[in-house]
C-alpha cells in the first residue's frame, strides 16, 4: 500500500426523498454535466474532464463500457500531467484508473435496478483536484435489490506437479491496478508456470466491485488468469473508501477472513492482518482459531501468509499488532511468513518468536512488488538478508519449490532476472507447552492495520445511494469445545466417510466432496478411522471437521459400534445405527475447523466409527476425505 496515494472519503448527504424520487433518475439528469472545466487558482492551466461513454441518460444492462478524458490547456508553465482519474456512482466510490486512456467495464448487474449519477474527476500530479463531470444512467438487469453472492469459497491445492517434482508456489501482492507493471508481473508468473499462486493482498485503489472486476480481472485478464490456482489474503486497501472488504468477499465467493489448506505435503495458512477490522491479539477469535489449526497440523511444514509484515524496513513500518500471532507461529515451527504491503522485496534471516535471529526460526519475505509502484526503504536492519527497492528492478514475484524437507526460493523480477535465491529448511516443531508471549517486537508506532480515511475533498450531488452489494465479514469464531491439551499429537485421517439422506433412501454418497448434515429431512454422516501406532497414555482425542457453512445450532458426534459399513455401499436404508452421543458444539462460522472432544470413546489402537448430525433444519456440510486438504481428522494427544 502506498501512503503517497490520495484516499478519498465521501460524505453521504442526507436528503429527504419521496419514494418516486428514489425510483427515478430525473434529478440526476437535470444536474448531469458530461464535461466540466476547472483549474488551479494560479490560472496556469485548465483541465476539461469529460465522460465520453456511456451517453447521458443511457439505460445500461450487463457489462457497460465507461470512458473519460482529461484535456489540459496550459496558459503558463507546463502541464503537470494527470495522476489518476476517479469515478463514483452516486455518493459511493467506484474505481480509480491510473492509466490513460481512462476506460473500464462497469458490471451493472452487481447493483440494484435504479437511476444513478456517474461522476468522474481527475487528480493532477501537482495535487490539483478537478471538478467532477457527471452523467445520469439507469441500470436495468431485472434486479429488484442488489444481488448477493451465495457461493462458497473452497481453497485450492493447485495443479499437481509431475511425478517426483516439487510443488511450485508463486506469491506476490500489491499489484492489481490495471497498470503496465502489473501486467508485466502477471506475464512473468505465467511464464514460470507455478502449481499454486498466493495473492498477498491489495487491489487498487480500494478493492471495490468494479476494481476487482477490472484490475484483478474478469476471469480472462490480469491476475484472474491465475484464479484456478489462487488462494488469496486480504490487504488493507480493500477496507478503504467505505468498501469495508465487500469487493474482496464478493469476488472470492465469501472467502473466510482466515483459512488453511494442505498442498504438496505443506500446510498453508491465510490470515487477516487488519487489526482494526478483525482481532489479531491473543484474545481474538483469529488467534484462537490459529492455535487450534496449528495444533491439528503439528509436525507439518507450514507457510503462513498475510498482508502487513511484522518486520519491515519500508515506509509502511512494522505492524506490531501481529507480534502475538508471529510468536504463536514461531512456537509451532512455521518455516516461512509471506507478506506484501510495502512495495519492494525483502528477505529476513530466520527469526524466533521474539524477533531474534535463530536458525530454526521463521523466514519472513515481503513480496509487494506486484506492479502498483515501488517504495524506497526508510531504514536498515541487520536482520535483513537481502532487499531491493530499485525501480523498475524490484517488480516481480517470489517463487518457492517445496520438497519434503525444505523449500528453495527465488525472486524473479519482471525482466526475467533472479535477484535473490536460496533455501529454507522445514523445521516442524512439537506444540508448545504454554501459550507463547512476544517479548521483543520491532520498534514502531504502528499498532494495528490502519483503514486510512481522509477528509473529503468533494461531495457529489446525491441522487441515489445504491444498496451495498456485499458487506459480509466472516469472523470464524472457533468452537469452544475440545480445547487442545499438552502432549504429543498424532493425526489420523478417515479411511472411509459418507452421508445418508432420508429423502433418497437408496442413494450412496461415498464419492461426494462434502458430507451433508440436515435435521429435516434427516441427513447425517459416517466417518471411520483406524488408530494405530499409539504408545503411552491418551490425554485427549478430538474429532475435527472442516465446516463449509456457518451454523447457529451446532453439530453432534455419536459413536457407531458397527464398523462393517462400506463407503460406496451405505445408504439411508442400510446405514448402521447411531449409538450414544459423544459430544456437541455451539454455533460456528463457515470455513473453520470444528472440534469435538471424543476422548471417552477412543481408548487405544483400533477401528472407530462416528456418526455426525446437525441440530437444525438448515442443511450444512463439512468437507469429506475426497477434498484431500480439508479432510476430517482424528487428533490423538499422548501424555
């Protein structure tokens, strides 16, 4: 994120409108001026801003082309040039275009049918902000209200590498802006042909619906050409200008604030570093979820990624709010942390939970050279192993090749040159006996991710405030049952799982990627685990299920004494009976690991079957073993 960029905050004018005025664009039409001229008080130049398409009073449906021009007439001195063109839809921020010609696609079907005023103004490189041009438009897509995206995000594990080859992972952030350097980085990534891509946050200027569609891409352009192999994390820009993350959550089909998955034998964790928007302290739901996730994946090579780095020599400074999470990651032997935020490249020496160099610590990478400008370093630090902020040299992508014991890394710039390379060892650790406490965080005045609002400089005439398209923020509150205890963890995955459906009594669902749970009609799941190799005293056994939906009532686990049921033959008619209830949960969010304490049922090595039901008539699902990364787990703790 670049602090030098201007961030506008638009004040909503409170108007008393009749229902007929709300449903008609007449007022906007009367005020519309497709071209306006203005200049600084010095009189050195004037700027004529015009919206050249669509036409004033146009009715729009589907994807509509929007274009604008800025013509400068110089009286004295020189033309300072246009820094950016800004667009608004009514009082709502819409999009910033950094490159001439100023053109983008407006996906009108994302809004409710209504009359709107489309505004455009230019920000000059000397700081002068022009008057706004405006036109009246009517959206007509058959939407009585703004559509809501009801899809579900599922992390991807990427394409499968060739036999015997490592998983290749690319990572970059701060690039989705529609500029040429962003395109160059995307082309570099395509040439490197990774199996998996991690986008490290920030879609410019504020990650709104139109900016995601245009600057991140519509599925065949920009970074979106990598969508099939992409697992994102959210930046701080996605929260600015009143967007509040809505564009991000809509574009990525209601992606959780934080989630994890497995790929190439490694565990990946995506976190939200915006401390002012979602908690990052020890008492936060995100921290508690992370602790549970790390415990469930102990002794696995792990990479965590989030937008704002804890350690940073760039102008954005250190996000000290992430110090508790860093200490937790270090205590579980996480190998790497990948960040963006500063527009440069940094690699730090391995650091322990308190920020001290340690060969078995975390290697932090800042890979914010994704294409939206570069920033110069403001300080130095002896713990930085390599850094580059040169323009345009530092534009590029971090490439990781993951094997069972280590990761090789290389930073490829967009000219095809490798600037930095080496290896990072996988150092999985036994879970800590106590909660880690950070003791030596970087010196910084920054305590949380700032949303960066600014005093408004322009208040457009309000004729229609569109209904927000999406304000979903998934909190991922962890299930309070089955808190992890100390000891050595052994994790088992199911050898079989399926669900049955009272509405289709003869159907088998053994190959489905989800296990559906419903109270009306009855749908419940079966899971079977073979526990072996245990020695010592069992301290705790937890059944972990990955939730695809939120649920306010919770789910229950039951014992199943009959272990002879078949994954591909069991249906509602021949399913084994459920025995006594073992555990139940409270409410939980979508995209979290739900934990049930089944210690009393699992007494040692052997085969164990479980039945899982939910307590409401709203159907939900959990991931089945066919998903691979999110398959259910039986975590046994030995004292």
